[in-house]
């Protein structure tokens, strides 16, 4: 399985993702570089077939905070947020992040 992590570190890239979510679901993964639980979630996301916008929270704290404010989803890490039409349609954190759960959420968002 091929994975596509695309690191994002700035607000302009996040704005582009939000715009792209008008056409298709967008997956955002907030990842902690030091947390063992986040390492497990990273492995799950590595198995996800599709693009994953990766935010390494230690390297992009301001972006992470801005996403929390704009989307109204309290920050956690690890955390996955699926956007569709600029809105949060699904999110999960910690052990709820599985390849299958994210794939199902994206599939449902694409069908909506």
C-alpha cells in the first residue's frame, strides 16, 4: 500500500486544503513526534490509501491552534479530521484512529 503524507506547516496550505475539500474529502492528521500513542496512529495512517495532510504538532503549534479555532474541534494528538465542503464531517483521536475508520469516514464524506 502506498501512502501520501504531505507535511503542512502554514496557514496558506491549510486554506488550500479547505478549498480542496469542496471537491473531495481531505484528511488532516495531527501527529506528535514524541508520543507512543501517536506513533501507533501514524502506523495506521501509513496504511491509509490516500493523501494525508500531516501536521507535526511540535513543529507547527500555531497552525494546530488556528485549526482548532477555525474548525471548532478541540486539539488532541494524535488526531484525524476529515473535511468536506470546508466543514468537519468526522474526527477521531488516540486509539480511535484506525485505517478502516478513516477510510470509512472518507468514503461516507465522498458520497455525501
